[in-house]
């Protein structure tokens, strides 16, 4: 089988195409022919060596993928060859609270990921692909969609009529836009691109803010909310935007802290957390149970993920470079033919 791996050093130039023997499933495992994978910012950081500089190499990257069952282990009764399946970000996190052991099962980190023609996964971790979705669409769900769902509904307890703040137009934020509209939320979204903001308005965003035009965009948030602030934010920027998000949040509001696009260290105005009784909760994707609940909503509403561009398997390094350029609107997908 063919695969890509971070070979002997970090960097996009070290992403090499290789061949290995196709693995065989153990008694409780399933062999999957991977049909599509999608990219997340974590994957770019991993290849660059910024996510975990001490990660052992070589390593097959990417956490998100979907495909079809080829064969099953002797004790597997829930799946059969030909079934269409999607693989969770952490196959070891089925339900309950996150633990160190569950977190260690994250694909494309300490263990090999999905940028491979075939993978073996525990049968109990897999989920069926919603019938109306393609492999490419299903491959966008494990990280970005589950993260957005967790941040909005499991952690954030988003209610109809509440005001939701989204940052940028990457995968998490656009899933947040789609899910937020399903929930009846009013949505404010920021971006540095007027063209992207226009597309977000077409998807249902109620207010858009170009943070290049409004560097103090939190003031604009207060203007459009009548001085009250937002109820909930999917915070993907990290320390570079968190202080502004705190200022934009209402008293008693909630921040689902997700991303590190602006870095992981820096000063944060913690006084706002105390004075305004703001709740901040870290979101590290979610469990299979959360994934399944999200898929039920996706199926009921026939929701379709936003895909910016699909690359061929041999173009995998180009897909990473496209992600690095930040030109995308939605998800970047690689198709394995």
C-alpha cells in the first residue's frame, strides 16, 4: 500500500511517499480502504514539528479520514466488507470524560494517522457515514465538525436566540456557522477577507466584521449586540485574540477555547474572566458518543460540509502548502483513488 509519512525530519519537504505491506486486522479490528482524508491546522503544525517537536519519526500524519471496510477480525460482527465508515479523531475515546489514555489515541500524533491507502482501526470506534454524504464530505467531520459541535452544544449549551461569535472561515468556524443556524442562534463572524465574509453572509451569518478594517473588532461586536456582548464564542485564535474575545463576551458568557492559530503563549487580560464571571472551557475534539449525536443532526437536516478544494493523493504535499497559505474557505480534502 502507498502512504505519506514525515520521514526523518520535520518540514513539508520531509513529507515522503512510500510503500508498506498492507496491515491485517486483529480479532476485534477492521481493515479500511481509505477513500478520503481532510486537513486540520493541527496536521500542518505536526508536519512542521511545532505541535510536538519530540514526536518520534517516521510518522504517518492526518487524523481525519473515511473509507470502506475491506475485511474484519474474527470477533467483529458489527461491520462487513463494503460498509462505509468514518474514523473518530481519537478511536480510544468512546464516551465519558477525556483521560490521558483516551487522548493518547489521537491519530496522526503519537500514533500513525490516516494519510495511507489502508488503515486498521478498532471495530467499536467506527461510525457509519450519513447516507447523503460522500467519502470526501465524511472525511471533514472527525476533528473540525465534532470540535464545533462539542464547543457549541456539549460544553457551550447554545440556546435559540443567543449570539454566537465565530473567528475566521476555516473548518471549525464554518461548521459552527452551520450548526449555529440549525440551533436558531444569531451569528457574528470575523475574517480579514471581504470576499469570505460575503460567502459567510450567504450561508446565514447575521453580522460580519473584517478585523483588518476593525482592528478593535470587539468594539464592533458590542455595537451590533446593543452593548451586551456575545453569549458564546468558538475561540480558535488562542492567546492572540482571547483578550479581545473576553471584552466581546457578555457578563456570565461562555468561551469554548479551541485553537492556537495565534500561538500558545502570551498575555491574557484575566481580569475580564473574574469581573464578568466568564466561563472558559478547553475543547479537545470529542468522543465517539458526541460524534454519533452530531451525525444524527447532520442526517436529519441533510447538512453538507463546506469543502474548498479536493487534491489527489499524490498532491498531498501541495494540499499542506495550500492550508499553510490560509486561502481556503472551509475544508481541504485529499481523495485516495
